[in-house]
């Protein structure tokens, strides 16, 4: 039951962050903090979601670079999520499949 509540809270933060990112508010990128916090909460409690984020970071290098630049300013939970979803293992796997 606790995991369900935590996951629904994480998805709620993702929704609020997505709405705030797209909303024309006077503070630019105000929605990134709740969005990344929600992603961090869901990634901490869902292995398939964490692997999906890792795959997105592997596919879109600009996203991975942006997250790595943002990591020193992020809350601890977001720093842990960024560290756990680094796509290094996928790069290694792709290199091995190429051979």
C-alpha cells in the first residue's frame, strides 16, 4: 500500500511539473523541479521506469548532458536518480554488439 501511495505521489508531481513547464508563468522553467522530483520518486520505486529513463538518456545524448550539468544544483533525490540512470552500461552493451 505504501508503494502505491508513493508512486501515485510521484506521478502527481510529474503531472504538475509537466503542466508548469508548459504554462506561461513569469518564472522560467519553474516546473523542472517538481517534474524531476516526480521522476526521481518513480524511478526509485520502479525498475522498468528507471530502465526506460536510462534508455532515453542513451538515445538522446543532449538530455543526458543537460541532466549532468543540472546535477550539482538538484536536490539529493534527483542527484541519486541521475546517477542511477547513467547510460554507461547501455553504451558498453552497444559497443559489444557492434563487434
